[in-house]
C-alpha cells in the first residue's frame, strides 16, 4: 500500500511532467510565431519554469 506522502510525491511529479510537456509545446510554438507572440509565449514559459523549479525544491 502506498503511503500518503508517497502518493503526494507521485502526484507532484506528474504535475511537473505535465508542465515540462507544456513547456516543450510552447517552445515549438515560439519558433513558428511572430515577435509579439514570442514575447507572450516566453512569459508563459518563464512562469512554467518557475513552477517546475519551485516544485522540485
């Protein structure tokens, strides 16, 4: 049986993986976008990087 802390850790890891996948998708979009869109995408990417970093600490 999985402990509650183990389950929470797995849930957090899954969320980080989801954010990393979203980050990859945004990077691909940025390569194909206009300059204004790239700025918006970069902001979203920075937010995701912050969430990922915070979750790993």
